[in-house]
């Protein structure tokens, strides 16, 4: 037997060798998997480095181009005008964004307050109904208590012979009244528990604005965007402002030094007027009403009107006169309106 064991090996030793081989196999598989994941991560990082290098190269090109423009006497004033116009365009965008955010917040707060008042009124109605039921129930309980007291008094007042013949019926009536009174007390406890539950009831979460409210908000935002455009008495100047926000420096020639100086003065005047122009709430409401008459929506759940149905700009005078212009403010995304509309 010893010779056979030496020839074929011990079974326990074979099992140990097999386990070691399996461990080596799985360790090798895990290492290959880990290596593959690291290679994949390496490729991702290399791609990211290439993208960042591309961004840096493009940015450097822009800086070099801008430097060349600033060094060119014929373009230096154009560059200043370009960035001042862009600043004016950004100011218009900020005004529109601020207006939209404040309007949405006001409408949400108003609707939430109305919803809260409605919920509280419903809660008060439930409480009042339950309290009235409790009052009626307690009146019924008082009658039962009176019946029990009267029955006990009758039982006490019975004479010897009457007790023999009538006490059983009187006691049965008393037991019936006491049984009803016990059930009535349980019902009273249930009503009191319901009242306490109403007091503990948490206010439901705000459901958000409905379709009609969002449409109303968007029409007001459109009305404000039109107001920003109409503030530019020179409509071509307004288009220059919008254009500066969409193109790059050096792509637009605003003229010679004198022309550029005039434009800079115009920009400064417009910035001042924009900051001081605050009284237009009534005009916005009137304009939004006019917009609503022609606004069309793709379906019943859509809250943004079609661009074609809102191309008419309503210039409302102090005497309520209305002058109509045609400008696709929504279609051409004036003042970045697309990103501030309620969705």
C-alpha cells in the first residue's frame, strides 16, 4: 500500500494541489479583468486629455485673434464696441431671467397659498361637521344616561309586590340603556380620535403649476422680452446688440473711430435707461392679453406657444394706442428667452 501511495500520490495532497491550481486560475482571471478595466480607464483619460487640449488650443486661437485685433488700429475700437454690445445683450438676458424667476416664484407662492387656504377650509368643514355630530351624539348619550338614572330611580321606588312582578322588566330596560350607553361612549371615543387625527393631518405637498398658469407665465415673459426690444428706439441698434451675443469679435465691422464712439454713447444711454425703467407692469399685462388672443399651442398640454403665433410685437403707448411690429422674438431666441420659459 505504501508503494501504491508513493506511485499514485495521496488523495489529500491531490486535492490541495487542485485547490491551489483553482486559486491561481481565479487570481489570474481577476488580474486580467483588473488590467482590462485599467486600460479602459486609461483610454478614457487619454480621450479627455485630447478634448481638453483641443479646448485649450481653440481658446489660445481666440486669444491670439483678439490680441491681433487689439493691436490693429482699425479694429481696436470695433472690439471695444463689440464687447460693450455683448455686455448690453447679457444685461437684457439677466433682466429677462430675473423677471421670469420672480414671476414664477410669485405665481407658485400665490397658487400654493390658494391651495393651502382651500385645504384649510376643507379641513375646517370636516372639523365642524364632526363636532356637530359629536354634539348630537352627546345629547343622545345624555338621554341614555337619563334613562338609566330614571330606571334606577323607578327600581328603587318599587314596593315589595311591584318588585316581584316589575323589577325584571325594569332591570332589563336599565341593562339595555347601559348597553347602548357603553356603545355610545365607544363611538364618542372614535369621534374624538377622528378630531385629533384631523388636527395632526399634515399639509399636502404643493402640486406645482398647472398648464393654464404656465401658459400665462410664458405670455408674460414674452411680453417682457418685447418690452426689452421696444426699449431700443433704434431697432437696427437692437439687432446689433443681439448679433454681438451670437458672433465672435472681429466678425462685425462697426465703422471708424467716430462711428464706434457714437455707438458707445448709445450703449451707455441704453444701459442707464434700462436700469431706470421700472414702471411697465400695466403695459405687460395688456401686452400679454393681446398675445393670448393669437397664441397657439401644439396640444392641450403644451405650455409654450408656437413661434409663428407670437411674432407680432405690440407697442402700447401711454394713451393705450397699439402699434404692431413683426419680429420672431421666440423663433430667433431673443435675449435667450427659450431657456427661461416655464416648461
